[in-house]
C-alpha cells in the first residue's frame, strides 16, 4: 500500500469515529415504543373504521397494553378513547382554463378525547388534521385514484402515530 492511501484510511476512520461519538453525545437515540401510564384501553371506534383498526393494532403491538374490544367490558379499561370525528375529504383546489380539475386537496381530520370509565377527562378534546395536495389528470384517472388512496393511507398512519404519542403523555 502507498503511504498516502494509509493516511486517507486513517483519516476516514477517525472522521467516522468522531461522527459516531458526536451523534451519541448529543442525545440521539432511535424512537422507542411509547410508555403508557395505563395498562388497558378501550378504543370506542366502529369495527369498520380503518383508523380504529390501525390504532388497535399499534396499541396491541406495543405488547404492554390490553386493548379491550368487547363493548360489554369497556368499564374494565383504565381509559376510554372516544372518537368524535373521523372524516376524509377530497376538495378541488385547481382547474385549468377549460374547467378540468388539475389539483385536489386531500384532508383527513380525526377528533378524539380520552377519559376514565368514571367520566374524568384525562386528555381533552384533540384534533389532528392532515392535508396534502395532489395533482390530477383526466388521462391518468385510475392511477391518480390509486395514488390518492396511498396518500390517505400515509396520512392515516401519521395520525395514528400522533395519537400514540399523545396517549403517552397521559398521567393518571
């Protein structure tokens, strides 16, 4: 090996080591599953609600929480998550000179609150709104519809993650 090559390798190793040391020294850590102050929850959303199903899956996936799904046992849960509003909208925001749609705005709004079975509100009414613009072309209508469904799915996943983080802030 050429001495210049050894110097470059040593400098690269030193640089990588310094970068790793700096990243750990700043408090960087991968996001962990949230810690909850309760051990059981009842999610009061319809069985056919896609956001409700994903939220139940995420809560069960933590492995630290019992998600009660039987309405007859809802009073056995430490907290009840109640959905007040779960709406998806697709609004025209742009047209061309001939009146053809050129752009949509996709919105998903989720409003909820968390209370105990005794009625004490532990997380007041909260609303999460996600919106994104989508271009549109009549000649690609089928692919644009599939794209809209994918965008709605991504917004739903983001909303579920935000709900999970908000549930982790509850102190009983």
